C-alpha cells in the first residue's frame, strides 16, 4: 500500500531533478562555462533533495518543521521558475512550459505521501473498521426490512378493517332501509280507514263500548320499570330503633357484629339511614 504513493513521488522527483539540471546546463552554458552551470543546477536539485530528505526524517519520527517545509517549497519554486524562464526564452515555449510544473508536482506528491503516512492504519485496525461498517450495514438493512414488513402488515390490516367496516355499513344500510320500508307499510296500514277498522275488529275490547286503538309495535327492546310506591313507610323513632337493634344483635349467641345486624335489619324490611342505624348501635352497645 505504501508503494502506491511513494513510487509516483520518487519518479516525479527524479524526472524533475534531471529536467532542471539539463535546462540549467543548456540555458546557462551559453553564457557561463558549463561547469558553473552544472554547479548551479546541482545546487538547486541538491537543496531540493536535502530538504526533502530532512522532511522525510522528521516524518519518520512523527515530527514536522514548518521552516524545513518552507525551504523545500522555496527550492521547488526556484526550479519551476528556472524552467518557466527558460521556456519563455525558447521559440517552442509551449512544450517547455508543459513540463515546467514538474518540480512543484513532485513536491505535492511527497505531501500526499506524508498525509497518507500520518493517516495509515494497520491491517488489524482496517479489519475492525470493515467489520464495524459491515455490522452497521447489516443492522440498517434489517431495520429497513422490519419497517417495510410492519408497513405492509399495517396496510393489510387497515385494508381488511376498512373492507369489513364497509360491509357492516352496507348491511346496516340495507337493514335500515328494510325496516324503514316495513315501518312505512305498518304506518300506512295504521292510518288507512278500512284497514284500521279491520284491525280494530279483531282486537279485544278492554272497556265495553270503547274501541281500542291499534298501536304500532315498539321498535327495539324495552325493560319494564317497577312501579314506585308513593306511600313511604313511617320512620322509626330512636327508642323503637334501639329496641330492634338490640333484639337483632342478641338474637344469636355470641352477639352479632354491626355488619351482620345491619344486614338482618334491612332483610327484615325495616328502613333507617346508615347514620341513625350506626348511632342506635352505639347506644345499644354502650
């Protein structure tokens, strides 16, 4: 994995250094002796290479120096400037300008390689990360499947409930229509003069000389209500209440409790409020 970033950087560095040295020797060799031009070219490439080596040493130690990085970029900018100046002095400037960016490109590749080294992980860590990611994907897929299944189930249930409700509503509507039609028929028969006489003739007379009126049947269940007695039983006096309570309490040995006495008191048909009954009990027991 390391070779994927370091090999392009090394190759780009070699090409840019050779190109810079060749351009300096060819360009300055016409104005100064070629050994001087060679020294200038080697100086530029040497400074570039020295700062690069020092940066790599610091990176191996987990350190970084802004000054060294700045010097390295300075030498790269000088090499690029030399290539650009040479290209502008040549007739075919386009071809030379096309390769003038190589020193800066090599520097950028070393920067990318340094970033890769600072963020590189071991194989074990990568395996753990892949396992965590796969587990998260599995959980997300299961959650999506569960949500889709629940949504489909809920849709099916709502559809069934809606259809059942619609069927019930139709049956109720049909039943109501049938009952309304039957009720209308009965009402028509009740209001008809001839039909009314015919129905009246077959009903029993409650009072002689009075023709009972034929009524329509009641639609729906009814419950008879017990008739309420208009005559309230006379209230017992305190003395009479005390006597009854004492008799009921001592009607059994051992003496009855208040709850048993009250139950037998009311079962015998006597009537008294709870407050008066409890007061009588306290007076008898005291």
